[in-house]
C-alpha cells in the first residue's frame, strides 16, 4: 500500500472507509482531468525507478501460489517524467522483455523489463512519446484521449479510444513511436457505448487459432439488456457482437489471447468501502462467437489485502521454458495515493 494510504489508515477513525473514499475522490478527479497536448518532439528517453514487490500477499509472505497462478515477482515504478503514469494497456514481446504500453492520456511508453532469473527487477531503455494523429499532431490534441486498450498484429498496433469510441491503427513496425493513427471501420454498436465505459479490452487473434485475424474488443461496462458486458468481433471470418457474463461488481479492464487458444479477461472492481479488486477469468476462444454470452473460471481473485492497485493492463507470452507468463500493469490515474505496479505470474497448466 502506498505510504499516503497507509497514513490515512492510521489516522482515520474508520480507516478502511476513509482510505477507500479518498481513493474514490482521486479517481473521480483524475477522470475529469483534461490532457495537455502539445507538438511532438519525438521519443524522449526517461528514467524509471523500480522498487521490488517481493510478496503478493504481505500477510502470508511465503505464499507464491494463488489459484492457478504462481507469483514470479513485481515492481513498483516511478519516474520524474511529467507524462509518466496512467498506464492502461501493455503488450510484452515474445522475448518476455521488450514491451509497448500506452497511457490513458495518449502517450506511448516502450522499454525493456530487466530480470534477475525469472523475477522482474527493473525497466531499461525506457522512452515516451505522444501518440500521433493522422495530421502528425498528438492524438489528444483533437480530443481523442482515454487511450485504454492496445492490440498488436505483427508491426501494426491498434488502439481503442474510450472517450470517442473509436479504434485507430498505427504502423509501429515501420514508423516506431512516430507512427500516425488511422481510424478503422468498426461495428455501429461501438459508437453507442458510454464515453467513459467504452473499449477497455482489445486484442488480435493470430493465425492457427479459432477466430484468426479477428480483433476482439470488449467494453468496460456497457451492458446489454440482460445486464452483461458488450463485446465485439471485428474483421476476420466472423464478425458480430457478443457478451461477457457480468459477475458481481467487476468490470472489464483488459484481455489477452493466449497461444493455447484461450481468452484471458482482466477484471476490476471498486467501491468506497472495499477499495479495489482484481480478477482474471479464462474463456476458450471456441466459445467466443456472435450472439454468445461467454463465461469462464477464475484464475485468481485479489482484494486490497494483496499488493494490487487499479490493474488495467494484461499481456501474455511464452517463457523460454514454455510456461505461459502473465504481465499485469496498473493505472495510477496520476494520483499520489495510487501506484504504477508491474506484476508477473506463470500459469500452472
């Protein structure tokens, strides 16, 4: 827990309610804050400090197994760079080290995860740059911010923009962080999503898997008539709309397609009393089809007793030993009482 939240817990007469209420206030203020776009000067190298998170559950420091996942390690990230923070999506490359991430205020972050053995210990070669629009100016300058979801298909990146319910494509393989966004055609239903509960999950299904060539897009909490979360299949052989069964007060915050043909759903809950929660569900890709209501078993579920925060980004890759690695990133909302965390797990298959 961040030191400010710890202080609040010690000083308040009803500590859990006070701390959660403070977090709620900061989340609200951050959501209302407007980005401050300016002309791009290209990528800027930044320094990121990393503090290790040795135990996921401080009350049981020896425990590393949580549901179907084993905790590999984690780091808390800080930087003096003014645009650092608000990380809402991440994609880790096949080497398990290099990554591309995006902030909800329309900035790229790329770098390399440094390891000691299998444990992440730092970030190297980090640089940031604004996401550019079609005119070469920062995407946020046209009001297209809340860049919340990220998919990669080879050298092509796709970004979901929650505030305007659009998806853009950028050729980062050719142009790097100077790539310019081009809007893509999307199903009509995406334009009807609430502008602050829009696309939080976006991933591309690779070849040799069910739904190959399809973009899977799921809203944060745009509900269908049955109260389930709306999702979309874009392109590929089968396009259409589907739903994710909503369980409890959890919303979708990201997703990732695994090499084994599963869809992992990262979910987040928040209340002023309980604070933040996190859950990851797994769904076979064969169950994802137009008209379906998908559901799946939980790999892990965690609350504020764990070293989590506002977990918003999920990526998967195969380690050199063949095990599936899950990398999670949190969005600190540029708040002094929240943290940017990078956590990693391996799936016990």
